[in-house]
């Protein structure tokens, strides 16, 4: 039986590990070729590491072992010129582009006053402007293909603010506004734009961000209690990839401007 994404090419940021790698592998299993990027160096102010070159190489190995083609690059999502040059070269090599998954992100947690202007700026630059840059780097490919699917990874915190996560909350709410704005304007070009809202996922971010809540605990134990209640367990990245396959495929051809939630109820109370 042919895969659900046979003949398609997808561009995925932050694919060195975690959800991004899971999406690359899952889409490849369904027949897609992939273009992937991850950070070339540690992003400043974070309290957990960004992916290494070795981790990105492991994503390449896993996709190639499925018999699919992959083009990988170490490019920061904040580097618009670098992203554009890399994606246009990769699209020329793989022949087309049908899907953009803007997945790269960071989460620097702590009480609001500990989130310095520098942390605020870095978070918005990576999580919001980085998503915009990802669209700018890939949209010509989708237009040339006669349409496609743009999927932006927001968060449960893009629907409901989480405590001790101010800059992240703002960036992830912003992603929703960006997706809805583009969904309206790109519909005429056959391009769909949706957001995905994971809960707490079992990745270095999920674990690192949770550990970073500790400073807020001393300051406001009531809010800390809310967080632990929301985190009974961590979601496996593959659960989010299943939704990505649906949104990347023609099965979701009427879905645009939507906010798709896989959060174990995190944003619903
Ligand atoms: N893990 C969670 O609990 C959770 C919950 C909701 C939403 N999300 C979102 O899911 C997405 C994927 O996160 P994850 O859970 O896989 O965590 P992760 O930290 O494992 O993966 C994020 C990836 O983005 C990369 N990255 C960070 N800054 C970058 C930059 N400037 N340029 C290029 N790449 C960069 C990292 O190196 C890493 O490989 C993120 O947008 C995150 O905000 C995660």
C-alpha cells in the first residue's frame, strides 16, 4: 500500500532530536523526502542544550535507513538569509516542496521578573520570528508546487498561559495569530496553515522546562501545584507526529486556520 505522503517533500526545523526528529522519521515512513535543519550552536540563555551535530546526523541516518532522501543543514531559524539559501538549494535537489513544519523552539522558564529583556528577545526571535522566517524560506516552494501545508508547532501554552513561562506563552500565542493571518491570505494559493498544540512531551525541552520551574516553586507554591497537576506524565513525540502526518497529507484538505490540540487536557481547564 502506498504511503500517505508518497511523492511529497517536507521541510522541518528543529529536527535534530525530539519532536522534529520524530516528525522527519514518521513522514519518511509515509513516503515523504525531507529537508531538515537544527541550530548550529548553543542558543544563548537556555538552561538545557540545543541539539548537537551528532544528533542531526542521527536523524539523517534514521531517514536514510527508511530508503528516503534527506537534506540536512545546521542553520539557526533566526538567520533568514541562511534559511532561504539552504531551502532553495535543497528544494532544487529534491525537486519540490509540499509541507513546511515550523517546529524549532526554546523554553526558558522562571518567574516573570527573572525573564530578563534578553531572555524575552531571544525567545521571541526563535519561537515567533523563527517561525515567520521558516515560512519565508519555504513558501516559494509551496507556491511552485501549486499549494501545500504549513504546520506551526505552538503549545498548550499558546492557548492557555502556563505559570513561570511568560516569554514562551507570548511567543506561542503569537504563532497562532501568525497562522490564522496567513491561512486567510494563502487559501487562494491552495496553501493551508494550521497550528499544533502539544502538552508536555517527552523531549529535552519537556524535561528541561519542567526542571526549570523550581525557582517559581519557592516564590509561589500555589502556582507550582498547578504545574505538577498538569504534568501527570509526558506525551511520546510520536503522538504529535501522527497529527503531523494528517495535517501534511491531503486527508486534511479542508483544514486551515485550525488549532489542533494533543495535550492530555492541559489547555482545557
Ligand atoms: N516538549 C514539550 O513539552 C513541548 C510542549 C509544547 C510545545 N512544544 C514545542 O514543540 C517544539 C519541539 O520541541 P521539542 O519538545 O521537540 O524540544 P527539543 O528541545 O527536543 O527540540 C527543539 C529543537 O529545536 C532546536 N532549536 C532551538 N533553537 C533553534 C534555533 N534558533 N534554530 C534552529 N533550531 C533550534 C533545538 O536544537 C532542538 O533540536 C518546540 O516548538 C516546542 O516549543 C514542546
